[in-house]
C-alpha cells in the first residue's frame, strides 16, 4: 500500500500536478500541469517514479505534511526551506520517510517560488481526461479540484518495486534544470506579430518589464513600455498556446501559462520558448525581465537538451540501483539492475526477486 | 469575401504551428478548419500532440523532439492541397432542451424590453433556427454559436453576475450560448437546459463539438425536472439529427 500524507498546513497554494491535461483543448479544457515540468520530472525520477507522475507543486510558502507509511520522496525546484522533522533536508535527493515523519517548509531561501515534492508511487488522485493535474478555476482534477488544506489526507500510489534502492541518489548539478536568473526570456515572434508596429515589437524585445502582482498559474501580467499595435488589439479568437505573449489594447504584455484559457481574442506578439517558461514561472511579482528574439529551432534544441538531461538522470538512477550490494552476513541480493549497450543505445534491465 | 484555400502557416513558439485560413467569422472558412482537423487526425502524423480548431485557424501542437517544424509545416500544406469541399452546411444537429423564463431565465424580460418582442416571440425565434458551433473555448465546454436570429440581439448586463449556474442559456449582443460550468458572467439569461453541457467524467464530456449545429427546444418546468433526473441517471439520450444542406 502507498503512503498517506496528512495535511497539517496547506501552504499558500499546494496543488497536485503532472505534465498536464493535453489533448482536450478542442473542447475548451485548459491544460494545467506543472509550471516547471523539468523540476517535476527530476523530483519524480529521484523518488523512483516515471518522470510525469503526479506530485505536489509547492508555491512560495509550503505545506506541513505528516507521513503515514514508508516510501521515498524527493524535492526539486526552488529552495523553499524544505525540512524533514524540523531539520533542513537536501533538495535534489532521494530520501526515505516513515510513519510519523513531518515534512515542512520554512520559507524561500533564495530565488524561485515553485518546488515539487514527489513521493514514490505518485500522488493517487483520480485521472480525469488523462491527467491528475489540478485546474482550480473549474475545480477539475487533483485533490477535489483545489489546493490542499489542513485536514486533508492525500493517498499515494503503490511504491515502485525498486524504491528502496533509489534512496540516497542525488541529482548532480549538471543534470538539474539550467537556470540563469539574469538571462532574458527567449520568445519566437508570432503568430500575430504582423498586428504590431515595428516600433512596438522593438519595444517588446528591447525593454525591461516588471512582473505585476497579477501573476499566477494562468498568466503573468507585465508592466513596462507600451507595445503599440498597427490597428487594434482585438482579433477573431484563435488558440492561445502555452507561453503566448498576449498584448491587449493597453499595450502591456501578459504571458499565458499552464492554466490559460484555450482560446482568446487578443493579439499575440510572440510565444516564449517552452524551456524558458519554467524560468519565468520561478519568478515573482516585482522582479524584472527582458525578452529576447528566438526561433522555433532554438526552442527545439533546448527541449532536446532537456530531454537529454532527464534521460541521463534516469540512466544514473539505473546505475545507482545496480551498484553492487554488500548484504550483511553474506545474504544474496534480491534486486538489481544491468546496463546494456545495444546498437549504441543504452538499455537498462532492472530485476527483483518475487 | 474570397478566402484562399491554402492556409498561412504561422509559428506559435517552438511547439505549435497555426494553420490560418482567414481572420474573419465565416462558416465556409470555419468548415475548412474542421476539414483540415479531420484530415490531419486521419493521417496520424507522429509527433502531433493535439489539434485545436478555432473560428478561423487550426492550432497544431507538436513535440519538436519527435517531428521537426519544417517537416510538419510541409505535411500540413500537403494535406491542405487534398482537402475536400466541405462547408456545404451538412452536419450533425444536436437538440438542446431549454426551459425559458422564470427563475431559469431571469433576463428574458430584459430581452423582450430591448427587442420589443413578446416572451413567446423571443422563444419562437430562439428555437426557430439552427445555430452553428464554430469552436469551443473560454471555459471548459463553452460553445461559440453563430447564426442566432439577429432580431434577438441584446447588449450584455451592465453589472455582470458573480455566479451563473451551469446550463444557463444567454444572449450577449448577436451571440447566444450556454454556460457549461458555474461561472461569473454578464450575458442576458433567458433560460436553462437540464443537461450537463460539460461533464469531464462522461464520454464524450461535451454535447456539442466544433462543426456541429445546435437547435434549442422549448420545454416546460415539469419536463426540465424529468429530463434532469433521467440525464443524471444516465438514461437520457441527447437527440441528434443530420442536416444535408445549408438554408
């Protein structure tokens, strides 16, 4: 049986998220999903799960949770002051927990506002339209469609077979998401870049913008020099892709994020590269940013690099699990893994005694 | 207005291409969007994540680690060359029962006052025509319907309501629509359907898809209760017909 997490304090906004509810936007269903999917994937791999299992997205002020049962957990993403039984605990590391352990967060310790708490077996809430992600605006998915609050008990799935052998695994620095807080947010012009004056686009890509207090999972409203349109800001509605930089008539950009509506009637000057959305999602109101022009090809290359980092971490986990066991008293190993190279590709075969 | 058959292929970041057939609200143009969606869904190109039709364009979400942008754009263009001549107005017509007026339609009188029509006449005109579903969006399950009798056009409420119950049928300007989930809004509410227009646990979750037609049908309060209990028990079959040609 999977472990239980008893919620003592819900935190500012702790929701169940996975890679999102893709495939249903044609019926107007927003995608939702983790704002920083790479951090979610790292936490899951460390907890012994598949990269896209459901985990808790912790926002700025984290929850306090009491563990019932045993399993592995890992926290990845921003430093929000993760503690285990009142003692500061490492992020990016697979930790063992048991009944009575208390997970809490003392508050942000640096830049970043979203962390992911993955538990072996994943968070076990019903799958709705192919995903466990929470979309709070319509109360769909996740834990009763809302953020966690005191008194909730969250169930986790059956821990994966080799979870014990994952304990102690840490994600090395180079395999963590690459984040330069000073770097500009890269975006591809379009699909309605032709609705803006050349000066308007120059302004967007050449100025500094401040994240306003209207910044949440749906989108970040920015404030700065006005981006001017040629004729008007309204279009006949079309799709709003993840990361769309929408500019209504007031000329202030809004970057549309995980909980965005599927369609809308404002011009979109550009769309942020998928990997840079996570960089943006870790920023807070009051912080400043710049945009830089990019191309779909650069975005694709960065996504391939991200996939490489995650594949490397998964391989590292397999190697870690297959390390020689030195059981006390000469007992034989009951599980392990082999790494094979076939046609230049590495495959991992994991085994355990039944 | 003449619309070119081949869409413009626009970049929307690194994981989405938009095939844009035009920039206006036009049923023939929308039919091309629906036709491209069907054709792409049929040819099962690897790497396509999902297809989102809107009034005038089709968003093609893709995984750039599986299919390259240039390849995908070329495949879309090739499919467009072979698109059949849809848009004859043929399609599925879904019957949506609505109980008009009273507590379900608190703004029916506003619509009467604005249009100068009697309640009976407003209901007759609202149910007298098939409206076309251009797309879904805005909230889960919200259908953008076009083609309401324009004599019913009424501006939105000056003070939007903070909570409108799911199933409410309203008018905003020349548009008519159904609120799929409880939400705030400023439409003039003229009635309510007992059917759940959006239920994520049902297959399919929506009653109407883009490219369908909707015909509203007036029902009494007693029928409302009856249909609602039958629908909740899973014993109500939504009536749908097929229409061959446009008006």
